[in-house]
C-alpha cells in the first residue's frame, strides 16, 4: 500500500523547496565590470566564444545613436557627461539593463554573465557629479547580482579608440567609483587578477562553480 505524506509535513516541505531548492534552480546572474583599460571586453568575448550566455554592453549602442542624432559632438568625452539630456540617457541605460536582468528569469542555464550592471550607471553619474534620483537607487537596490567581478585598470593594455573616453588616470578614478557603487548596494566585490584572457576567465568560472 502506498503511504501518503502526513498533511502536517506539507508546510515544512514547501518551506524546504522555496528556501533551499528553488533558489538553486534559478539562473545566477554574474556581472563583470571595470573602467577602460581592464580587459573586460576580451573576457566577455572569450566567455561568449566558449558558449556561455552573456548580455553585452549596451552603452556603446546608445553612444552611437546619440552621435548620429547630433546629441554628442565630442568623440573623446563620455556620453553620460555630454548628452543634452543626461537624465534621459541614464534612464534609458538603466531600463535596458533592467530588461537584460529580467531576461534571466526565462533562462534555463545555471548562470549568465553581464557586461556591466546597473550600479555602473550610478558610479559614472557620481564620477561626473550628476544628481542621482531615487528611481536610480531603487533600481539598483531591487536588481542585485549573485556575483560581482571587478577588473582593475591595467596600463599595459590601455589603448585609445574612438569610443574610449577616459585617460588612464581617469580610468583609475572610475575604478574606485565602481567599487564603491557595488559595495554600496551590498555586493561582495571580487577583483580579478591580471593574466591572460583565458586565465582571467577561468578564475571567474572557478569562483562561481
């Protein structure tokens, strides 16, 4: 005869499932951030090439759009500082990153990577002394990541290009703003040591296993 689970065990089993099992089934969100001259893009490209799901950076697309619309005329200054309507630009950026964040809810993979996260926006706003409204703070408070990896500036690989807006000295300052922004929203900041692209990517993968 098949034995049934006593009804008084049901609430206990539900609690176990919702607190212990269900959280481990969700896709973990791993954000990788850093200022210019960190090797971040190379790591993201490496992860993508090896089949890991990654949400790519969106600010460069916004920058291109703003340049085409004539909203940015100085090609060697950060768009967050130069767009006519910085609030609109930052709001759009936050919304796009929230969309990427929520997309993980529909994923079946164990984890996914993000090329920058929501606190990046606030870090740059702080760096450029812009007003941070409560909606930005609430967005970062609500949408947090399971792992946060920060890449320190690396002068040996720093190069200037048409979409790079900061000097190496400025990149070093931004690094500290990024670190404080993520810590401010309760993230444990894991710094990735210098090394080859493969070594750095594997360091990240080993940390999240």
